[in-house]
């Protein structure tokens, strides 16, 4: 695929040009190490490095055009330079131009919020696939084109990868695509230049303050996604979240609401809540689902509302909801002959952990004990660590603090940060076991007949990151193995 530089930079905020913009290029790159002959290089300023430092390397590797925010002191002959206001933003617009605007050729729906993004996006993919459509998915767990699974390394891919994936979805006949939209992706303009058919807001709680600096900045970043939605799109918000109405204050999109508490376009009431699922009354119709917990009632309502906005009938949507299976690593249940119930969940924020623990608390008889295994990620927002431990200790009979993904931090320091949140009355409930596998095995050893074990924090992840190395690790498999080795 060859395109002229002038076509690629269409609508980019250009400040200066040096060279011939009629030059054709056949690939776009923002990593100088990947640059191939005849390509266009974007000098993007990142958190860890500045692409301007690698312009010469990109040219040595064959770049014939460069987009940058600051012109180099020395310009190479036969290389076209374009100075723009923001290279990351221009990269997103250029990627859409290069791949011929794939987001305009299918119905693209973005899901944003702190919790629920993966479940909502994944189950919308399930629902529309079950209704006979070919559907794309971009999520934390996996990327899919139809039923073909691709790996996923970020909640939202970079803008180049994103447009390439959307282009592949279009070429393979996808009608819809559902995508998680993270706050990082919004802030870094990864979804700029895309045309969304709809946006969904799940909720907003404490997360990513290490990146955004404050809750207000985090909230405002999420809001900007809805500011970008066109008038042809829908904006579906959780009315029970106090930030819901704020998200759509300036949107041009059609505003729709869902709620368990207030009058809204899509409303539900929880009739029954068990480990095996929910019985809901949705807009006056009963539906039995396989997902447990009030937090999943919200997720299912968001799915219901989005499906109705996208044209599915009420009967198609309700029948679809009853067949949906939970996303991987979200309240995965393991039953053991001893009567022990194991639960693996991705909950890695205070609110997500609270939701899971409340769900368990609502279903359990309290004649059994709840043993929780939890940690917190390294090199991330440290302020949520004590809060997560406080919540876990409050709802659990026994809490085992352990490693999550320590990354480059000492696990002992992370656990020490978490311990600060445990109230004195709960000190005797807490054990610290740095090795995560050993912590899960200890939880199983401590459990008696009928007890519940919650392993929280990693969910679907198949690795544990320690000192920049990802080691194979699967909470669900480790828990199953420990249970199977136990005598009934």
C-alpha cells in the first residue's frame, strides 16, 4: 500500500514543511528500530523516550519522510520533514488516513470506565456473534476478528496497530467492533481520528493516579472521549455513578442511560443473586443470566442498552443475555469435592475488589469462612494499596497478602504498603507470603469444608512480571492444582 505524504497528513495540524510532500511511502512507524526503506517515521515523545532522538537512526534505516514537533538542526537531502503540533495526535490521524478510515466502514463501539470494560466489550462480542454477525474485539484479554484470536498486550493498542486491526476486520467482513478505551489511550491520542458509533461509560473509581496525577485529571481524560463522539453516535452512561452525567455534559452524541437505582432508559432489578448467576428484571422482563453479582447487573445492563441502540430487538437481546458466559478471569468458579469453592477474579482496584467481596458476602451463608489472596502491582499507583488491604481484611476471615506483578519493586515493600491499610482489629486475620504460588497453596491448606477462597488481582493473566521478566503463571491453574492435591 503506497500513499503520498500529503494524503497521509490530511487534516494533521501542520506547522512547517521541508521537502516534497508528494513523496510516496508504503509504511508508517514510530519505532526507529522497525523502520523499513520507503517509510514515514513519527518522532513521538513518550514517557520513557523521545522519538526526536532517533530521527537519524530512522533515516539510516530507510525513512524517506519524518513527522516531528521540532525540526532537526541538520536536514537530510531527499528526506521530507513535516513539523506538527503534536506527533502522537498526528500519528493517529495519519494512521486512519493510511488505512483508509476503517472505523467508518463498520460500527465501532468504545467502552470506558474504571471497571467492567473487558466484560462489557467481550460479552457484546459474544452477543452479536451469537446473533449471526461477524464481529471484532479489542480488549485487555484478547483481540478477535470473528472467532480468530490475536494476542493483546495493551488495553487499547497504539493508533497504528489499532487502525491496522480495524482494517483487517473490515477486509474480513466484520459488521461491528467493540473496543476497550483506556484513559492512557485517550490521553495519548490512540483513538483520535476514529469514528465511533457509540460510547459506553461503566463507572469511575480510584485508578491510574500514578499516571494522571489526580482523580480530576483521570476523570477529565475519560470525559474527553465522550466530547469527541459525533452526533450520529450514542453515549450510554451509568446513571448510578455520580460521574455519569458529567461524562456527557459536552457530548454531541445521543445520551442514553442505564441504572439499578434511578429511572433510566434501561433499568434492572436484581431478583436473585447466586454464585451461578443473576435473575434480573430488565425493563419489565425477567431474564436469567450466568453472571453473578450486582456489579455484573450493571455490566449486563450496559450490554443490553448498547445492543438495543445498535438495532437488536428486545427478544434477541434478552435471549442473548441469558446465554452469555463471563469473560476469562472474571469471577471464575472452581468447585472441589470437599465443598470448597474457589473464585479467581481480575479485581485489582479498590472498587473492583469491593464489588467481588460484596458479591461473595451477599451469597455466602456466613457459616463458612472466606479466605482471600490478594496483592498489588509494582511500579503503579501506590495510594490504592492500603485501601485494597483494608477492604479485603474487612470482608475476609483470613487475608493472605502476596505478590501480584511486582515488576521492578520489591514485593516486600508492596506488601508493607498494603499492611498500612489494615485496621488493628483485623491484624490477626492477615498473613504475608511473598511467593504467590505458595500463598494460594496456603489458602487451600487453611480451608475447611464449605469455605470460599478468593484469588484476586490477576484473573486472565498467564504470567507474573518480576524485574522486567514475565514468568508463566496462571491463578486459575495454580488454584486448581492446589485443590486437586488436597485430600477430600
